C-alpha cells in the first residue's frame, strides 16, 4: 500500500485489516502510506508466522486503533500460544513509524506473560521479538490518547503487577524493549495494561479522586483489571471523597468458559479503605465482588450516607476477619450479601440508622456465621432480612454469637418482611 489516500478499516468482530500468512519469499507485505484503522473488536495488522513491513519514510503511513480495536497481533493461527509474526520498522528520525491508540483502543495483545517483582519482563521479550529494525531506524512511537490502552495482558502468570511498576513513564518505557516507546509528549491520559485473570498488588497509596479527568491521574487508573485478584498492601490507603466511588471491585465473569471456583478471584484488604462520599446514582462501596472471595483483614471506613463496607453477590464469600474493622455512616450497611456466604468476626461500628448485616436472596445452602463485636451509636439494625427468602428449614446455616456494645441505644436486632422475626431491644 503506497497511497496517502488509501484506507483500510477493520471495524467488526474478527475482522482483519491487513493479514499476512507465511514466509513465502515471492510475496511481501509492505505498507508505505495510507491509513489502517481497527475498531469494534477488529484487528488492524495480523502477521501470522509472517512479516509485515511498515515504512513511514515519506511520512504518509497512519496506524490507528479506535474504540474496541486491536492494532497489532502476531500469534500463529495454527498455534495460538506462539507469537511468531514479525513487523519490520522503516523510518527516519523525522518520520518514525507511529501508532495512534485512541480512547477504547488497544496496541498489543500478550498471553501468559510472567510477572516478576511487580513488573512484566515478558513484555520486553515479546516486543523485541515482534518488531525488527536496524540500529539507525527509530523506535515505533506509540501515541496513546486519553483512554487508549497500550497492551492487553491475558492471564499473566507467576506474581502480582504493582502500581509502582506503572507509576512513571520511565518505568514503562524501560519495559518496552529496544523497538517500541511511548511518545510522552504527544500522549494523553492513557492506560498501560488491560489485564484479564491476573493479579494487582496495590503497593502505594491510591487517591480515587485523581481520575483520568484530572491533571495527574492516580496510577490506579493506568491499569484495568477484569476477573482478577486485587490486594491492598498493609500500611497503604485507598481514599476518596466523591459520591458513588467503589474502591475495590471484581467480577468472576464467564467470558470464555473460564469461571472456575469462587476462590479463583480474590479481593483482599490488608490496609485501609477510607471513603467519605455519599451514595447517589451509584452506591459508595469499599469492597465489592460477584462470585469472588472478599477478605477484609484491616480497616474499612465508609462514612458517607448510605454507603456500604463490603458487598458480595452471585455466590461470593465475604470474610470480615478477626483483625478487620468496618465503620459505616448514616443509613449505611457494614456487609451487604446477596446470595452469598458471610463470615464476620471483625468489629463493626454503626452510626445513625445504619445496618450491620443486610442479607438478601435465598438462605438455602448458605453459610452465615457472625461473631463480631457490634458498636452502636444511634438507632441501628443488626440484621436486615427484608429481601431474603426462606424455605421450610428457616435459618439453617445461620450462626449468631455477636457481642453488641449498645451504648444505651435502642436497636432492631433482626428485621424481615414478616413480623415473626422483627425483634427490638431497649437496653
């Protein structure tokens, strides 16, 4: 392709803009000008055990990943674990090969990368093998616009990705090897990785207020995690003051028949989560998950109105362990469980009209074990069963051995939609 006006677009699922297969010496795939765009689950450039030459010597070649598109792909069609495809770079210092990743677009796709000491050294090896050039040719320039993502990491292995590893451009560019770099001047507020079934170690403080719309987004927003483990380190804090913020959330989603067990995705708090925003259109929540294991080993404080400390749904396991504490604000809920198991031995502190445990869904087959100390400061409810359903066995699986520090406040111990279980204490 050698025409500035030429356009190739892959804008549908499984569509491919430029496809080269095999190393036939009589056939070459060379792009010198024109525009290649990937969007809507399409792939822009696919080198299938082959080589695609990208020559921007004359400055007319444009490579773009738009919303939902992946620009570069090089895994063999007959061996989906082998990234053997190559891209040859040709350009000058004034006209390097440049890839533009727009909002919702992706640059690269890497499977089963190994994580070591919080970083992904496999990225270096992968990109060094994917791109070739002579020493006089500049690196591939990645221009990441606001909301663009450098790379998809599919099931990285061996460890946890850390926030410190993606906190600076220098750290990131060091990992990209000899042939690729992010153009820090031209790029915007981008994401480094979109991770599927990996692990994140939050080894530095996080300010949720510093979103991608602010001048200096928090490193937390530089990575997206789906169906992945998340751990907040001891001594670290996740804080936020805005309405509807959720500090830690994951869903164990069946995207490719790969759900596994509830223990496969874990969210663990070993530090402190401090959210002060009121709930609005969205509920302010410290920890939340769908068919995951939620574990609180330290401190959760959600002091805004109608906020939730821990929320588990879809058969999750919710664990507020002995050293864990949960403090909730006005009309808030300490632990909100929907069709999920709950074990709580850590302290729970309630303010005005707050609820310690809101238990929705069916009780059949659930484990509900409560031995926490509950500290009251006003008119509170211990258990809310208003949206729960019971079979003929009633509260089978329910264990209650709470230590209630009432501070001479009246409270409802157990509230349901029928008066049989609606009990009041006035100490």
